[in-house]
C-alpha cells in the first residue's frame, strides 16, 4: 500500500545504475526506423491498384501490420532499460543493521479504557503491538507512553522478551499526570532515533487536539522520520468517548504521515509493517549498494521472445540436447544405493543420488562461493555456509542460520574491521553484551574504520553500554526489597557491586546475595534467568517509580532553564 508521500520518495530516488546503456536508444531508433521504411516500401505491392491491394493482401493492415518488428522493438526497448539498471532503493544489510527502527508512542490515558474494541482500546493496542513486533522479526522497537506527560518505558531494543513484561504493565494508573497530551512525547523521539538514519514513529491513540496537530506538524516538517497513526477505536460503535478519526486524519495529513484503522484481522499490522520497511528502504543513506530492479523486467522480455520460436531443426535439436545430455553422466554411487533391498533405503538412496547429481552439476558451472550464494538466496543458510570458501560470507551464512558461535569463530579468522564488527554482533546475539561492548570499543580505539562502519560501531557500542547500564540500574533499584525468598544479583561493568546493609543471620530459604559481575551473570544462563525474574517481578511498580523520577527530572530541568533566562 503506497501513499502519496511514498510515491514521491520513489520518484525522488529513481535513477539508473548504468545510465550509459541508455545511449543505445539512438542507434536502436535509427535501425527500427529504417527497417520500418524498408518493409513499408514493398515494390510488388506498389504495382497493384489501391482497390485491389487491400483485397489481394492479408495480414498487412491494422495492428497486425509488421507485428514481428513491433514485438522486437518492444523487447529491445525493455532490454535496454534492464541493462541500464533502474533502481529506487538500496539492498538490505545482511545483518539487519538497516532494519527499520520503530518508536511506539502509546496513549495511556483514561479514554483508552473504552470498550468499543474488545476487551478495551488499550489492551487491543497492546495486542497489535505484540503482533507487529513478531512480524518485524528482530527490528529495534522502543516504547513511549503518554497521558498528561510522556515517559520512556522502553528504549530501542531487539529483545522481545525484555519488551513484553513492560508492555503488559502499562495501565493508566501508573501515569504521574492525568490528561491527553501527545505532544509531550516529541522531545523523547530524537534521543531514541538520533542514531538511526531513518526511523518511524507509530502514534497509537483515539483522538488529538489542535495543539497536538500543530506540534506534530512543526516537528515532522524538519524530521527525516515518518509518522504513522493507528486509530485505536471503533467508529461504528457507541462510546462515551468516541473515536475522533477526523482529527487523526488531519494530524497525519499535516505531518506527512498516514492513518491505519484497527481491524479484526492482521491487515492493519501488515500495512504498518510495509510502510515502516518501505520508508527505511527509500530513505536509508547506508553504504549498501543500490538494488537493481531491472531484473524483474526480464520476465516480460522472455514472454515476448517466446513468440519468436518457429518450427525448425535448430529448436528441435536443442531440445534433444537438453534432454539427452544429462543422461550421459551416471554417478558411481547409483548402483550401490539402488541395490539396497529396503524400500525406505531405496528412497533415501534416490535422494542421495539426486543430491550428488545436483552437486556435480553445480561444480561444473559454479564456483564454491557461487554455490553458497545460490543456497543463501534460497534461505538454506547452513548449506550455504558449508559451500562458501570466503570466510566473511561463510560467517554471514552461519549468522543467518542462528549458529552465532560458529559465526563468531569464522569472523575472527579474517581480522579486518568489518569482520570484527560482525564478530561483535554475533557476541551480542549470544547475549554476551560485555564482550561485545569491549570488542566494539577495541574497534573504535583502533581508528582503522571507514566512515560508514565507524558510525555503525558507535551506534552498537552505545546500545551495548545502554544495556549494561540499564541492567545495573535495575539491579540497584532492587536493593532492600526482601519480601520473600529470592535471589539478588548485582551486575557491574568490570567489578562486582554489592548492596549495603548490616550483616545478619538468615535461613537457607531466605535471600542469598552473591557478588557477581556482568560477565558471570550473562555467561551463566541460569543466573541470568534468575536475575531477570527478579527484575520482572513487578514491572508495574517499577514503571510507576521510574515515571515519577523522570517527571521530577523534567521539572528540575525546566526550573534550571528559567533561572538561567532570568540571569
């Protein structure tokens, strides 16, 4: 689904990768013109009177006139365009670093408890958020909630398991200020999306006022991010606070965004995801090459060329050669495999013979790296990794196959800035955040990085530091909370951090404090699960306290600014 803004973006980005091929239009036009004139001047037809010529000649009038020449012209025209390489978007990054970032701004006011959507607007919005995160498959997603004030509930993260408990805890009673001021979320957008080339802000609400429309219009007039609005409500059902769809459409129009209404199926989520990815593809200023879209035009060219086949010995013998040539080769393993008596073994043998035949055929025509790319394009990443000889491509294939340990070990064999960056990504995928952070820092300290790669390393380093710092802050907030038998672990950057308190004798069932650092907790899955369970014990109260602290910090900043203005 394309809106007017996306069409404009496509037109702005449209160009040819190899524009010099377009010069062929000059000789092509001359040849077609001369050929057309030659066929039009048929001497024997010119000798016939006009009234007899139309009766005695067939197939030479109307759209059928010189039909082969017309089809040839169209085929060559499209072929030249294919060679020129039309494009309007870039290739996606093999590691998903160019995955579109999404910041969700969720209305958490009292009106979201209306039940025109079952069970209510807020719960339906949460359901849609979960479906969207699942559909995005690892894209970075953040969450801002607002009522009378706006607060950051979850910074950008790819970890759905961390995102889910905080999303479930969102309720209107955790907000420190009542009301509905979506414009208060605008100052929180740039700190989250500042490191992204392009991003999307998804506003989920049931109504906006004129002040909100003006604020969003001014913000997105100068922002390279896009605004999507999910209308949370049902305009066909009676409600005490009905859905104000007109105000949402006005907001989207003035902020150059689009509105999507909540549906009973997943069509709304698919539309949102398509718009998010399309915006990233059209506006991402990455180092990835432009995607050649001309290949899709080869299908109509092939269909047109089929019309040129006529009966003849050349076509017949080519067909015979295609059929007979593969029969000249018989794998030596065939006699051994088919000699097995069991039917199941015969079936396995046939599969083995076919695989070996395909492998032999690929060895004839393709290099190992080309074979790996063939399997990679068909999403058989593990087989691709086994075929690749290029260590970097082999590591990428292992990475896509989910074999992050193998990918990490292969990347370390190359020892280039790019391979070490990918190795750090593999560590992060294994939740070895501290090791990944250290490797990113090592890359920055080396200074031997290109501009594009340096920006990515800095971005990922900031994310890793944020994860470790967030873990530390959450661990610190749990000090003194001893409501029952539990375990508490404090996560430190390099050295263990312990909690304050007097020594006391406790039973074995009481809380056991252990001095562990980041490496120990993250390296031990059992300890990490226990630590996360403690953090997730009651995220609702955690968010309420967090929002109160954020509100106090915002009030302090405002007072300081006013004091400086007075001075």
